C-alpha cells in the first residue's frame, strides 16, 4: 500500500493546478509549452478563399456599375413629340428598364452579402494558415490528506 502511495506522489509532482485552473511549474519535471506550427495545408484553402472573395467583389462592383448605367440611360423615345404608338413603346421600355434596375439591385445585394461572408471565412482561413499555437501536456495533481486519503486529478485539453 505504501508503495502505491509513493508511486502516486511521484506521478503528481511534475506540476500543480492552481485554483484558477492555470498550470504552475514545479521545480523539477516541468516541460515548457510546445509550439505547434501553422497548418500549411490551410494555405491552399486561404488562397482559394481569397480568389473567390475577389471574384465576388469584382462581380458586385460590375453589377452595381451596370445598374447605375441602366438608370442613367435616357431613351431616344422620351425626347420630342410622341403619338399613341410611340407612347406605348416608351412606357414599355421604361417599365422594362425599371424591372432590370430592380433585378440588378437584388443581384448587387446578394453578391455583396456573399462577398462579406466569403471575406470573413477567408480571414479565418488565413489566421489558421499563419498562426502558431502552443500546447502543454495534461496536468496531474494529487491532494494528500494528513489524516489519510488522497485525491488524484488529471486536467488538460485532449
């Protein structure tokens, strides 16, 4: 029984867990945090995301400029006197232009929202591809009661 108790004490000495769940080093057996390099395979996805974001942004700008050009276009039928058939053609053209403007407005909003969402995902992918992280091995703690008894705890991220 005493041998098992001594073994538990030896296992618990590498580090202690403080009350606020941080790791406190003990004079011996402490290992420094190990650096985990960035995930280089994520670079491919970051470049794909960047290209997709740029394509969506370009499409959004082109659609917005086209919508603006349609809105500023003046029909030749709106100038000068117009008879009944001319008025019908002019009204049909104006209605068609208004419909195209509304369609381009919707497309601008959809592509703009897609650009923002894709940009956010691309930012996440770039942080994943360029940031290093650090890890520590799990902490083992042992609480001993002088009257007898012990509590062994293992803490960490797995």
